[in-house]
C-alpha cells in the first residue's frame, strides 16, 4: 500500500515525540501529571447522565439517526443561541448537529475548498484547522498570532493576491492554544474583510462558556452580516464535560450548512440519539455545571500561575479557556527541549508551543485538566527542580 501525500504529515511529529518520552519516563517509575491534552476531567451534571441513561433504555433510539441531527436538538440549539447571544437561527436551515465540533472543522473544507484554493489558518492553531484544509488539497496561508497584536491576526498584512485566492478563514476565540480573546470590533473587521474578498469565515467558539471574572465572550454571529459570510462551531462536549460523547454543532450561513450536511449524509449517519438527548438536557437544563467549571478552572489557573511565579516563571493570566499559554523562562530557546527537560525531571507533561505551528515557538501550552491538589503537586515538583529567577 502506498500512502497518499496528503495524509503523511497529519500526525504532528512533536506530539509523537512527546508520547515517546512519556513512555520512557513512566518506565523509569516516575508518575506523570498530564497537563497536555485538553480533555475535561470534571464529571457531567447528574441530570445529563440520567437523560443519557433513560435514552439508552429506549429501544426506539437504536436506529439510524438523521445526519442533520434531530429536530428537537436543532430547535434546542437555536433556542440556546437566542438565550445566550441574542442571535436568531432557523433550526431547519442554519443549524447542523455534529460529532463534536472537530467533526465539522475537519469536514467542511472538503465542501468549500478545491485544490489550489487558499485557506487562511491561524498560527499557532488547533491542528484540525490545517488538517482539514490539507485533506481538501488546499494551499495554506498562515496568519501569525503574536503577543504584540494581542494574538489576533493582522488582516491588513494578508496580501491582496492571497486574499483573492482564499475561500476560507478559520478563527478561534477564546483561543486554543493561546488562550486569547477577541471583541466585537475585531469581528466587525473580519466581516468587512470576508465580504470584500468572498471568504467563508469559520469561527470555533468551543470555549465561550469557560471565561473568568465575569467576562462573557461574544459570538461572531452577533455581528451584522456575519451569517452572510460565516459559520460558527460550538462544543457541547467541552462545555458540559461529556467530551467522550462527541457532540457539537455548526450554525450560521445556510449554504455552508447545506454543504456540510450533504457531506455528512454521504459519510455518516449522525450522532447516536441518546447522546443527542443528553445534549438537549445539557442545553435546556440547570446551568450550574458551567459556574462550577469556571470556578474550578479559575482556581487551578491561579494556583499554577501564582505558584510558578515564586521561582521566576511569570505567565499571563488568561481571561478564558482551560489553557495557559506561557512564555518560556529566560534561557530556554526551544519549547520542545524545555518540555522534555521538565517532563524527565518532574513527570509534569506540557505541550511545546511549536506543536501548534511555527509561531508557537517560545511558548508552552498548559492544560488545567487536573484537580487543585494535583495542580499543586505539579507546581511543587517544578519548584523542587527549577529556579528561573
């Protein structure tokens, strides 16, 4: 068998090397504290579990579901968007249920991009953004996310000849991995840019409900004209701690919704109905789990940032997400080498920033996916072995 060219580089060599080192460290008897993968560690709300259990007991739920998602869930999503963002959506034409937001982010490029088209991809960025465009045979134009610009892409720096060939732009705020946020003024500029160049904007809003100190991230769909040029992805999995259930959705531009629905009707049969019922319970039921999540991640954030500041590793405090995007301590030019040294000496796992793109060099991503006691232990281990003052 000869592998296709487009799949050869899908798995990051950085992640593969990190996995190899983790196995070596475990073989030496060092227990790992994994702050690498951003998978929620907290349990779902009991009423969501009960809804899933009841739906599993219903034998009528074992047939093929609609690839678009049940009407009840799509109506619930439209209701939730109205409640949360004051955005009106047609559940029939502007809402599509997904097997997690990554499902849509990976497959929509197949319906938008042809070989030779250009996709505008953030760097650093979540790996599926680039992977989806690569699988579609598109050219990648990287939009640097840099601290001096608050980790927002500089739209004015995109050459006109590139913009003319571009058919898709991917954005993600609150952002993974850089934990930055974007406001309505930036989104207005995006709508203007996309309208001028006829570009579909794909905004990943997976972390809208994980923000601190009263901050409420906006939706791209709130901006006038956004539906004309874009879609937005959301994650029920991340918001409600049911990541393994794989449930998300895409809303917005009806032509893009129809295209992705057509793709999905040819490659899968949709989300298992009991998982959709759990999603309805999550979105319509008590929202105390969100407040609890925010409080837990905020406490973990503060323990880690304040604890490591005592040895001279100073980090910016994020306003949202379950991540910290930390500049390397002085004297460490390579994020990969720094992460390896910390891992081998302490068992604490982080992800080198370069794993998310060339612009990620000089940073590490730390996921706040362990409880406060474990985060405190990670801080203690690092403080015992390092001093960055």
